[in-house]
């Protein structure tokens, strides 16, 4: 049917057509090859968990899941015919992207395990369908020409910018690499999507303008772009608008910020397009104007407790995502080229400083950005990459950051200073920022649940002496720096001051000279020596092993039985040593001594002090058997002699068992005759001894072979001796001969015997 290595757009297939089954040739991508199947639109799971609604959702979702599984099982040509020409499939996929629950949505998935499993199956199937739609080459035989593939995607609206944004926010968690590869392939094969993205960004900016307008906030550029409306003063604000409208507004803002962040995080190549539209400045101004007003409305207005908590969580989540969007734009358009050392490094440094300067007007946004991503660390990075950076400009920026913290009313955990941008403190701040970025994903869910607390001050270890955030070399440098100016202070007192004031040597010197130390430090002895370092316990003392306290534990035992320790393979005792060992005889000697002969003679002690009768009475034999009449004769005295009674009658062979050829002989020579008969060959045995028969057969066989001149083959020495002790020359030669000739009879004569059976008619041919 299909030819190998022919693209799908050039492939033609021949298939039967009509009731008579006539064949016709069609292109592989043709509407007539589409299967008639109606894909249902997706409906989200019910939030209240009503049994009727849950049953309706499960029934509808089951149809969708079965249809998508059937679609994924189609071959390459049939799949693309269904995707391109089936409108119900596109409506089904669009409905899922539009109505599928997002991360913060309160859906009914937790109320029913069946609903959660069905939602998970549909979620996976939809992602696999989009992933296959974004792949133009599945194998060497199933592929589409890249140019035709780009036209199919763009002209049939299989992908567009809103769909790509929804794909990122729905499937970005856990599938970022696959999504990045998929979106990169789409934009690479069809560059027209960059133009669509360029036209979409102004629409996103209009979303921010609409939110500001609905909140009744006067924008700075209202009079410049368009005339002020007459009813502008009568617009409602966040404090006066209905509860439903405020909830929808917060939901709209949260969904927009989350979607943009997911898209830029998965596809960083789009950051340059956002930069061309000055999206960063628009985002910071929106943050400064809209976020405080919405937070104030949520705090002061009376809402339902669950609704107010949900709105507060969404506002906090939106704030976090807007700050991360700004960092992504700066990271991929300015910081990344600087780290890579590209040719445009100077222009990137200038752009970064200009963006930071523009942030100075947005005090709240600047403070929140600096809390998550330290600006002092970025400036320190710029000074390392570009040593000729203007110090006046950087000092002005750092002072502006400090001023923004003061205007907002927050307290910095780590106060930064322009004088320490290249010192140890900036290095410490850089390490802290890296650790914060690495732990952002872990703490994201916790910050979302805390609401606005995610953006407030969180006391960190290091400024209060809990954890030393400087290295040992830097700590020694700070100690020597203070001791040079204040030699009368002890090292222990200086260390306590550094821990108290966040390892800021200038602050310690200033407070000591002006006598403004904290009460806990002022009570200490100023000549206090440095505490000695505690020696860590030995690793061997804290070891834990499964062989602890056994007979070979050298760490806990001083003496070992070295007779049970040997190197290599242990040599067993020889046969001679085993035979000479008579230890078992000595072990059995004590056992047999209990069965020795009983002593009949009893020694009598000659003690004059004792009576003789008493001596015999000690060893008097005590037996219950009465042997008084044992000497009397029992029975009658007959005429038989004593010898006849004692001797037995001689054995006589029965008549039945006697041979008929031999005559009877006298009784005197009968014993000799029986011995001769035993030695002679008995030919009339009923069953002869099999061992004797085998010996006779072997003797006859040996005699016959000796007459024919047969010589037995020499003995084989293939087995050899034990392994590891060397082999004799005969064993080596026999093994080599066996290895060389083992293929001669490997078939064991099977073919010849099979032919023999077939020729005799035993096997039907």
C-alpha cells in the first residue's frame, strides 16, 4: 500500500471504493479517508461532587478517553487525515485547553478517586495527541516534508499562540523538556508563529490596561494616548465593584500572569520578542498600580471566608509570578549573554542597568524583586564581567534599592551597600541568591498556601549569629581588620560582635567606637579569648557496621584467632594426615571403658579395729534368684550317651535337590565332595549370579579381541587434577586434542540413523 521513504504529502494509496469494490487511487491526505467519528466536547469535573453530575462527567469523559486512545492507535496517514479534516476533534481539544482545571482551581478531583483517575487519563491522552501533532517525522517511513508540515499546522490552525500558552500552563509541570522540544520544533518549522507572537504581546498589555481601568486607577499615560472619557470619574473601583466582578478580575489577573510565566519558562527564546515591546516596563508599572489596590480591597471588604482566602492566595501567587517574569526577561536577554561573554556584552550591561534604573520609580515592585533576586548580586556580577563599570551609577542604583525598602516599610534581612559590592559580602549574597533560586520550586506550594506572607520578610539565619555565612578565610580577614584598629579587643569578643551584626566589620567598629553595642554584647568581657575549636570525634568511634562485635572486629578486640585467618585459598589436610590422626580413638576410649570386665576378686582390708564378719558383710552378694536346687539333675536318665545328645545329626542333601548322574557316596567323604561341587560350575542353577555372568562375558570378549589383534585406546587424562595446582603434560595434550576434534561427532550420528529409519519404513516420508 505505502511505499518506503516517501513523505506523506507525496504518497498515494489505492483502496476499494463503492459497493462493487472498485479500486481508486487517492492522496494519502484526503478528506474521503477520514473516519466518521464524533468527538465530544470536554466538560470540567463538578466542584460540589453531586452524584448525578459526577456520573455525567464520568460518562462524557469515558467517551472522550476512548476516542483519543483510538486516535493515537491509528497509523501515520490515518492519524493526519483525522487531525486535518475532522472538525469535531479540534473542538474537543480546544474545549479541554479552555476548561481543564489549572493549578489553583478548586476542582472536584479530590472528592472522587474515579473522577481523578479519569481526569488523569484524559490529561495524558490530550498531551500525547498534541505531541504527535507537533512531530513531522515519526520514523524513517512515516514523515512529512518540513515545508508541507509547516503549512498544515499554520493553515489548519492546529497550533496557535493561545493554544501554545494553554499547553504550557497545563502540561508544563513535569513535561518542560518535551514541551520545549515541541514548541521549538513548531517555531522552527513555521517562523510565522513569531509574527503571531509579536501581535499577541500588545493584547496582553491591553489586559493589564483593562484591569487597571476596571479598578478605577488613573494611568500615567492616559492623556497621552487617547482623550479622557467624560464618565471617567464615575467609574467603579476595587472597593465598590460587586463581589463577583472582583473575584473574576483577580482570577483573570492570576491566570494571565501564570500563563505568561509558564510560556517564558518553557520557551525562553520568546523573551527577546517580549523585550522588543518593552513588556518589562509595562509589567512593573501594572504591579505598582494594581496590586496594592487589589490587596487593600480584599483585606478591607467583607467577603465569604473561603472566597476571601482564595482571592488572597491568587493575588499572592500573581505577585510572585510577575516578579519571576521580570527575572526571566532580564536573565535571558541581559544576564545570560553577559555570562556567555558574547560580543553584545556591553549593550546587555547597559540594558540591564537601564532596566534597574527604570525600576527605581516602582518602589514596591523593586523591593519585592530585590527580595527574591538580589540586585546587589547582579551588580556584583556586572563588575566582575566588566571592571570599568561606572561606580557612581551602581552606587545610585543600590541606594535606590535601599530607599525602596524604606518606602515600602520592610526590613532587609541582608543590608547591601555600594561599598561592598566587590567584597566578601557580595559573594555571600550571590551564594544566598543561588540557594534561593534552587529552593524556589520546593517552597512554591508553601508560599502559595501562605498567601501574601510569601512576599513579606522572612528572617534568615546569618544576621543574628545562628549560622556563619562566611568562609574561614574571610572570617580571619575580618578579625585581622578589626584587630588592627582595636588591638585591645579579644578575638572571642570580636567574633561575638561579628555574629551579632551580620559579619559587617564596619558596623562592628562603628558601634564599638561610639559605644552603641547591644546589651547582650556589652555584658561580655572585651578581652575574651577565642574559644577553642571542639575536636570532632573519630570516625572509627562512630562507625556502624553489620560486623560490629564479631570475632574479627579489630576495632573492638585486641586478640584474634589467627589460625582461622589465611591468605588465598585454604589448603585442606592431606589424606595421609587425615589417616594418621587418631584423635577419634582417644575420644572413644573413655566411652568403652564403661564396658570393661567386672572385677571378681574383692580386696578385703585388714583393719584390726573392725570385725571380720563386718568386713565380709560389706561386700556380700545380694541376689533374689534362688539357686538352691541348681545342682540336682532334672529329667529322666535315658540310654543316650552324652556325645550323642551333644552332637547334631549331619546335614544330608534332600533327594529332590540331588543330581541324577552322580551316585551316592559314603558319609565319611561327603564333606569333601560338597567342597568340590561348590568349586565346580553349577549348570543346573535356576538363576545364576549376574556378577559371575558378567565376568564370564567380559572374559570371552577379551579373548575374542585378543585373537583379532584389537588394542584398546589409551586412557584419557582430560579430567586432570584439582584447579590451581597445575596440570600434567598428558592432561594438556588430551584437552587440546579434545578441543580440536570435538566437532567431528557433535551431531552424534543423528542424520545417518534418521536416514536408516526412513529407509526401513519406520518414518513415513
